[in-house]
């Protein structure tokens, strides 16, 4: 991944030689295991700093353009919070209907524009490959915050950071992904990223129509990782260390009748969780609809609200890295 053109007027203190300086973050395929160790170490530092002082000036004078063509609560607000906690500023464009996009402006022109005003661009867009297209035309680093059913790399980074912080390890884990594995981009990124660790077994539980895409299964298989597919959770739950639940992605269905058929395929309740280990975690990228009952929220294994907090620290780390401050 090439570094974006060097800025001749770079303010004092930017480390042009920092390994992630000026890089786009488009896919989990970019990250090696040592990269992950580094990101987690920086994210851990960010956590300590937020707990100690809340906000500090590492990115003072820097500007983030937050460009969201699809709905978002956590990803957009955690990137905004991350930038502001690091002392930087944000141009939020979440209502693209109020921007020139509504006048028919192309994605390349929009990111060319934002590259003049901001130092880094975060983008979410409904089309697979849109973040890569944006990166091609932007002269500032672009971070993919979800490209349709493609990838959501920063989510997978925060998901693996969550597993690390909660279970204390990322090797030798039995990870079960449940729900909409076809349209859920977070599981596409997570399955790929888990191949950086040792002794991982992946289980996919979904309705027939929402199975994990072949290309993801083949990529994971090519790296020699065991995987299994199931229609129900029962058999696989007792040996699961991480249960990663996903929402059925209503907005990706062409036929609403098809969505109705599968929307309530699985519901995690305290009763369903009885056969699970005491030492395991339940994750969810959120938003949840009906797939995890609120009755389960107080169970110590319910890690999904802690997971979204870890997202703040990981996104702080990523912003600092691509801006040459970590
Ligand atoms: N927030 C996640 C995403 O943007 C998960 C979801 O929407 O279900 O992919």
C-alpha cells in the first residue's frame, strides 16, 4: 500500500517515517500479526490516557472528514470522538443529501474536495470497493468504515482487540459466528483477520440463504484453518469461546418476503446460553434488533457494550498511526 504524497509543509513533529503514516486502511488483508500487536499496544495506551485525562492534544491541528453515505451510530460517532479526544477537529458529513452528492457529484470528486480541507477521510458507502475508489482519488489517507457487503476493517480490529482484552488471548479459540453471514460485512472481515492467529477454529451458523460467502471460506481454508457450517447453534455452543452474533441485514435484501423468512432465525436468551462455557464471551457489532434478548445483557459474558467502547481506543490508535503520531 503506497504512502500518500508527502506534504512539503508538514508541521513539526509529524513522523513521516512512522510505518502507517499516510497509508489508507481499506481491508484487513493489510494487517500482519505484528501489525495487530502494534495496534493493540497503541489502543491500550489510548485507553489508559482516556481513563486518566479524557482528552489530549496528540492530533491538535488535524482535521478528519467523516463521510457517511449509509446510516451509522457507533462507527461515525466513535471516529468523531476519537479525533476530538486526540485534540483534532471533524468535518461531519453524514447527511449526504445536504452535500453536493445530492447534486450528482461523483465519489472521486467528493473525496478530492475533502482532501483539500481534511488530513484524513473516513468513508462508509453502500458499494463494495467504494473505499478503494475513494482512496485512489484522495490525496489524504482514507479509512474504510464499511463498503456495502464487502469489509469493515476497523470493526474487525476492534473485535479482535475486544477478544484480546476480554479473554487475554487470541490464539487457540473456538469462534462461532451466527446470523447473517452472507450480507454481514463485519464477519467477512473478522474471519479473514482471525487467520493471523494460531489454533483458531471457526464455526458458521446461519440459515441456508445467509451462509458465509464461498470466497471467504476459501480464503480461510487456503490458510489451513478448520471451519464448519451449521444450521443450528446447539451442537457447537458448548465448545464456543467467542459467540459473534449478527443482525439480519434488512437493507441488503431485494425481496422483503425473503427478509421476513429469516429475520428471527436465532435469538440468544439466558435459556439458550445455559450449555455455554462460563468463561466465554458473546459479541455483536451492533445495532441489535431481536437476535439477542435484553434479558441477557446483565450476564458477565455479554461483552457487546464493552466491545463498542474498545472501538474508540482502536480508532484513536488508527487515526494517530495514519497521521504519523504513533
Ligand atoms: N454496524 C455494523 C455494520 O455497519 C453491523 C450492522 O450494521 O449490523 O456493518
